[in-house]
C-alpha cells in the first residue's frame, strides 16, 4: 500500500492534521468495536500531534488502551528525558477522562524481563492505531539501522547508534552524548507494522534526508522507516515543508 504523504506549511498545522486524523480514527473504531488500542510515540515530532489529540472532542478515553512505544533502559521516570514522564505530562494527565489502561515501559527493571512482561500485554491481533515519528537516522521507535525486520517479538532490547544518541542531545533532552543511554526497550518493527492505521508525524529540516530515504530509497533495514512502504494497512505521513524539502515529488 502506498504511503499517503501530506505536506503542511509549519509544524503546528502538521500536528493539527495528524492529531485530527488520529482522533477521527479512534472515534470510528470506538463506534464500530466499543474499544480501541493505541500506540503512542514521543519526542519533539509529537508535540503538536498529541496536543491536538488530547484536545479532540468526542473520544471516550475510558475505552482506549494505550501502549508505550519505547524508553531508554535504566532511565528514571522522573528524568527530564524519560518518555514515561513525557507521556504522563503531555498525554495521560491531559486527557479529560482516564484511559482504560496505559501500559508504560518500566525502564528501571531487567530489560529482557520487561520485554517479556510487555509481550503478555499486547493484543493478539493488530493495534487499531499507531502514532509514530521518524528519527534523523531513519529509525522507527528505537529500531536504529540496521533494524531487525524479521523478529516477531513485540518488544526488544536495542542498542542506540551514535546518530540516534546525538539527535537526543541536539533536541535538548540530554546535556551531552555521554549522558545519553546506550540501550533502550523498543517496540519491534513488525509489531509497529501490525497496526490497522499508522499516523506518522515528521516535522523539521533535520529529518529531510531520512524522509527522502524512507519514501524514495530502497526498502532496507539501513533506513528502518522505509518499511512503511510495505504496509498492508493505511499509512499517512504528515510532513512540514522543511522535512519534505529533499523529496523529488511532494504530496
């Protein structure tokens, strides 16, 4: 299935559209099935998308179960860069009503054991909706290149490459490279792809090369996001003009 690419003038417009699409999908799923599963991403790319989603009316969040996409291994939940803290402050605590459940990644326990615990919580079938971004190195979640496209394990312990770790410093999450953890717990590529709809938010010129490689280069573990082009279910990629700047043909 072809990825639907939409380009906006600025990150705020991108976020409003992506968050609005996510809200529409949750309303549709809840009306059809009575409950929904949602995968939630973090990082600077998700600021405007999550703000729009939590403000969207007409979603019964008490019937939505949310899953945490990835987290740094060993990082305290109160650390400024913690994704658990990010999601608590920017998503969970801002909802008008509590979620049915939020399955956060506990990064301060045994990573392999935490992966097994999380594997027991994911649905047997597809997630209804996944919100994701793309890293400067083309990663999906914390699946850095070369990503594992074959494992069926829902969550993995992964090593973070230097490009990924430098991105975290560049975005201001850590003071220097030595402060960035070297490993993380991440949802696997195949489990992300096992979603009935994927909404991908990618602002900023820093992502332009990764976007071009994902959409116009070969489908390869060297650019993990390129796997989105092999999705069997709908994928929408919301870009701002800066992120789309290197594309041969814009959506």
